């Protein structure tokens, strides 16, 4: 029996313009080769004909960065993605976005938040990531937009990126939780502390245990909200679990800990959308990262041991 009583709309976003290392544009293909759609169908879900957001390649863009961080191209992709997730929800389907570097979240969450804002409802957000992704163009040491999406969703940074779908602030800080973080830039740390979002670092997970963290996180993102979006950056997992990502940080979440958080998301019955980011099959080993990511996605959709 499917846990989510909606058809699933898988939306591929083959974007790698937001990161330094190339290859996340092949992430959606790796997940498809690992049987994402068929795995969900075996769980009893109706999986609609998949969609892809058109993405320009780095080689076809006029501006080879030059301080713009490929902002025009990423803004275009995220705007179309936001409209697609909005229409997906309006049609009664569940958006499952597969990327692509994590800058795609500016599109996914903007579309989801806009849909519920029109119903005068807020959404929560679980950001499952090794990094804070709370830099702005002014604070970022690299200038890469995949390190900035959460800041823009909270209304900090570039005006156009903040105002995708016409809303500057997509989320209330008190309904945002960052889980698994262990690599924060100096200026980014200040913005995180100022923002008021809840952080569960790897130290918190070590000291409290993932089960306790899961309960707290779900409570925060479901308090006075219509539900929550899950943004899953695969680099939150330890590199021994998911080697196929471009920004690996040792000392991460174990395979079982990742399953546990996603199982709690499923148990809540409050997950309204999901995305997966930063899978890079060119850095992988025999597609093991994609296979494990599909297994984790299944947990988020209600796969149980018994």
C-alpha cells in the first residue's frame, strides 16, 4: 500500500552550472539507470511519464563565469522548475525532483512554497546536507551558486534569485531544519546564526543519536505548516557510503542513519515534495552511489524492513 496517495511526478534537472566540479548533470540518468521509477512502481505507486527541465551546458553559454556564477542560466532553469513543481502540485501529483547540483532547490522550493502560499499556508523544510548552503554572492569564497540556495530561499542574497515566483521569503526560519552539517564557511556561519534556523550538526547526531534528531526535526517542520519539503544532498552521507559526489566531507551520516531520517519523514505522512541533489556518477564506483540513493529514496516513500 503506497504511503503517499498521489501519483509521483519525477522531474529531472541535469544542471551542473552551480558547482566547481562537472558531472552532476548526469545525476538524473544515474538514478534512472538504477531503477528509480520502477522501484517506486513496485512499491505500489503510480509513476507518471517523467519530465526533464531543459538546461544549457557550460560550453554553450556565452559567459564563462566571469563573476556572474552562471546566474542567468541558473535563474532560467530554476524559474522553469518552480513553475513545473507548482503545476505538478496543482495537478494533484507529488513532485520528486532529481538533480543536478543543489542550486536546483531555489526552483523546487519556490514552486512548492508558492503553491501553498496561494492557499495561505506555510511549508517546512528539512535540508539534509553536509554543507549549510547559506552563502550569498557577497560572502561565498567560491562564487558557486550550489552553495547559496538556502540563503536565497530565506530571502538573503541576489534579488532575482530570492524572488522566483514573485515571493522574496519562501520559508519561515522557525520551520527550517539543517541536518548533518559539518562544513561551514566563515561568513556563512554568521548568516546561519542570524537567520534563526535550527541546526543539527554531526556533533549533535553523535551526542543525541539520529533517532532523537529525527523526532525533533519532524516536529519543527510540521509545526503550523501544510507539510514539509525534503531536500536531500547526497554528500550528507559519509564518503564511504556515497562516494559519487563532488564536495565530499569525511565524518558524515552512516547509511543506516540516513535511512532512519528518511523513514521518519515517511512515518510523519507530512512530506509534500522531495528533491535529490549533487549525485555525480563520474566520481562514483560502479554506480553504487545511485543504487544506494534509490534505496534511500524508497525509505522516504515508505519502504519498510518488515
